C-alpha cells in the first residue's frame, strides 16, 4: 500500500513565455503561410516555425493542413506522449480569439479521407487502401488491441511498418482517441484472420467505449506496511486526454478517528470521509480524483490538478477544515500521470 508524502510543487509550466512569444509572432508569419498553402512552405518559414515550437518543448511536433474547401489548420502535438499533452493544450488555449479563419489543435484530428491516399515514408510509397487491421476487444481494460497489415510490410523495415500503422490509427480515430482506447499495436506481414479496413475501427471503438461513458470504481484489497487490511479504489477508465491541464499529482492524507479492529473507517468517520470526497468531486475539471487508499487510520486521496487554476489553495483550505486529525496536502509535477501506473488494470 502506497500511502506516502511528497514535497509541495505547484510551479506553473516553464513554457508559458515561449507560448506567449509564439502567438505574438504568429500574425507576422500567417500571411506568408496562407499564400503558400498547398504549394509548400519556404525553408526559412519551416525552420522558424520549428524553432518556435521547439522553444516551447523540443519534443513537440507541428503540422499545417487545410486548403481547397477546408479551412487552414495548425496542429501542435506531443505525438501521443502524455508528458506533452498539457503543453500542447496550453498552447492551443492561448490562441488569439480572432483566428482569421484558422483552426488550432493540440492533437492530431481524425481525417478519414486520408485512409484512401498514398503515404510516402523515406523511399517507399504505401497505398493505404491496402491497410488492414486485425482487432481484438479487451473489455477488462477498455481497449482495442490492433494488428496492422499491409502487403508492402514485407519489403520495409520494422520502423517504417510501425509508422504506417500509427499514421493510419491517427487518421482513423484522432490522436486522443488512439490514446484513450487503443491498446497493443502489433505488425503482421500476413493478413490477420477477419482483418478489416481501418474505416471500421471507429465503430469497434464505439462498442468498447459505450459501457464506460460514465466512469466507475475498481475495488481491491491489499495490506498496509503494518500488515493490516487496506482498501484500494481506482477510477476507471480515467484518461489523461480528458483532463489535459491536470499536470500536478496531489496526495491528500486524511486521518480518521473511528475504525474497526482492522483499522478501517466506521461511522461517524466513514460519513465524514464521504462528505470530504463530495467536496473533492465538486472541483470540476480543475482537479480529478483518481485513487483512494484506505488503511491504518488513514485515507489518501490521489488527484490530478491544474496547477494554474488556484485549486491547490482550495485543497489546502479543505484539508485545514478536517476535524479528526491533521490532514496533509502534498503535490508534485507529474504530467505523464506516472503515479497512476500501478493502479491501472
């Protein structure tokens, strides 16, 4: 059982000045980009755009799309890396109100039209009409495991095969839904049994996702370091992409005065803990309760919070009002939600 304390860390993201600089520069370069949509940007524009994006974070990627009948769009994304999802979201939310007809995205959007196109990677061109997916539903983890096949996979390296699969997944679902619902991605050089075109994938994901529209709680039992029974409850499913600004892990340790011989809470402490949790649940998208650990006279609430929202001060105030002992609030930056890994099915 992982009841613990962590040092306080409520620092705002260091990338904020770089994001502000980007949007101050954007109106200067936008006319040049608009003139060259469809024809390719100049080398100077590509290099400067890359420099400013990488100043926000070196791991971010950018793409410009649109043209013809579609409005232009700029996407800055972490490429599915949960550590970077919050940065991309902050960049997107800082966009000017007057976008001049542009759309801005913090993750790659679904683009089913691309599934019938050709994808050039290195010196090889893949006709995406021949991509097929084997799909296996994993109800217990709320995931779809995918095996990707293309006849040209026989002739290219493993890295290119995987890049094709990931591109197609993003175009079929959008980057955030890939992160939410896709599990293992394997590569095949022979067509899997019952393989289907990627266009079918959204319907398969919809079937997996439907029972989980409202999150539930998974319950388990373990032991405290002292050998007493402990309870563990984890919210499931809980997706990083649904709380993109919540980069801060917060642990609130609450002692309770009334317990049974196993040192688990009984009334009136059990009711007081429920009321405390109700107030945590009322914080909206500024903080989300992820895990409860209970045992040895303590309950630890694990939350993820938006460090820029002021919610930490509210949590401090809530903890200060607890009457059954001294409640403690500890926080640390965890944009990848790594602390949750041991609690996921």
